[in-house]
C-alpha cells in the first residue's frame, strides 16, 4: 500500500522510536508506540504531517 496515495487528512501514524527513553516510555505505559503524527492532505494533494517529539516539539513535515 502506497501511503502517499491512500493517506488522508485526519489519519494517524503510530511510531516506536529507537532510543532508551522511548523504550522506557513504552515499558511504563505498556504500549507498542511512543508517539503519533497527524496527517494533513492539502487541496493540491500535498501530504504533510504534524509530529511532536521531546527534541523538537511540534513541527510540520512534508511527506516528501
């Protein structure tokens, strides 16, 4: 499945980062994931996502 074709506004991406802190976070919360991203598709079909991390805070990234 090609995410650039099937993804749409409001979809969520679930992440499991590879660091000691996020591993600890997943252990404490008993979850497979440690953070999420929110997808937004513009009217011109560009795909972007909002992601929040401890290092950068909330940021908007192009899927490209």
